[in-house]
C-alpha cells in the first residue's frame, strides 16, 4: 500500500510570495497544487459561469461571454457578503479538485511531499488537509510594491483585500514554520532549503 503523502500548506499575506516559495519547494522535489489556478480555471466551468452571471448579471461577462475577473474582483472586494457568495459558488468544487489531486499524486507515487499553494488556505479550512503549515512573512510595503509591479494594483489594494481574510497575526501564530521573504530570493531559498532539510528527515 502506498504511504500517504505529507501535505504542506503555504499561507501568508496578499503578494507575500507564497507562489515563489511553492516553486522553490517544487525545485526540491515536492509536487505543487496551485489553488488559485484551479479557481481561475473554474471560472470557465459552465455551471459556475451561469451561477456567477445569475448573481451579478451580465455586467461581469466580457465580449466573449467569459467572466471578467477584474470586474468581479471590484464587486466582491467592496462587500464581504458578495465575496462570501462568490466563495460559496467556487470553493466547494475547488476543494474537491484539490483533494482529488492529492489522491492522484498518492496513487501515482510521484512524490511523498505535496504543497498546497492557496491564498485562502486558512479561510477555506484547507489547513485540515495539511501536516505542516508554512507562513510567508513579508513587510506590507514590499507586498504593495510587488503587487503594483506584477499585478498593476494600486498601493491600497493589498490592505483592502487582506481585510477580507483571517488576520496575519492569527495565520502566523498557527503556522509550524516561518519564512522571511522580505530580502533577496537567494536568502529566501536558503531558508526554504533549511526547512526542507529539517522537515524531510521526519517523513
């Protein structure tokens, strides 16, 4: 019987570098499940698209009839009730896919370490699937600069979105390990390798 995979969940603030750390763990031998990518792909699911259009009318659809995620984001990040409504539509299917991917990776025996890269790891209770929680700590100003450069967000957007999430203090306090991603990538990778070396010996 194939041994159960060990699951590492990555959490942290908006634009803190969670995906960067996930890629580093991938380079060390883990398999990564990108929850945000799964949610983005689900936007093309006909059932979900219909549910979203029904809730917010055709104002969230582009000329091709696809969900315009920028318009949808402006709506849901103004009102927590709207964000909860969106999450109720998407998250059940996303969580099901994540569980299926973990199961498939276990059956195929490709790795014994699976990383869940999810912006809302704590909020969606995906932490219950994890054996280890890794918190990415990054100064707010650095996150804002990264979000402006990589996502073309205004500087206030990071703080605005974090208001809809579990506090960084609570996420950090509930993590098993912390990675400081406020300096160079080389420094971050050194910490990730240290975490991997320490953790992998316990698997």
